[in-house]
């Protein structure tokens, strides 16, 4: 029979991706948490790279629709900034890939970690 508690150790070395612990205190659904994890996987502190939604979905084993729902929730909870980008081409407005920025979830200096 499985115990009712666990001991967790972290022996990871780089490279790994991480998500802020505060994400778990914001009442997020599993869809939002897995989507944030996929975004974290591909973010590396650079100016960004273009990643198809289908690739994010594949890396965490969910549907593209799940990622889209997760992105919507993350934006609504102010944990991800979504910037929609467009270009005018031949008189038509064409959408470019969205830009997703992970918001700093670090507590204010007067809050405990």
C-alpha cells in the first residue's frame, strides 16, 4: 500500500525547466499548469523563438485545444502576457505568431516565499 506522504529530493542538474511554486497557489487547472510547463520548456530567457502550438501540445502529451484553453486561463490569471501580432500584406491583415511572455511570479519583498 502506498504511503500518504512523500519525501521529495531534487538532484537535477542543468538543463531543466522550472515553474514557479506560486503557480500552484493561484487555483489553476491542470490545463493551465501543463501549458505553463510547455511554455517554460521552450523559454530560455532569450528574446524568444517561434514554437508551433502543436509542438507544445506534443511535448506535454495533450491536444492543441488543451494548450489553447490553458493559454486563455493563464492570460486571465495574469501569469502570461499574450501579444497578438499582425502585419499588413497586400492590403490584407495577416496574423503572425503570438508572443507569450511568462510574468514574474516572485512574491513581493514583504511576502514569505
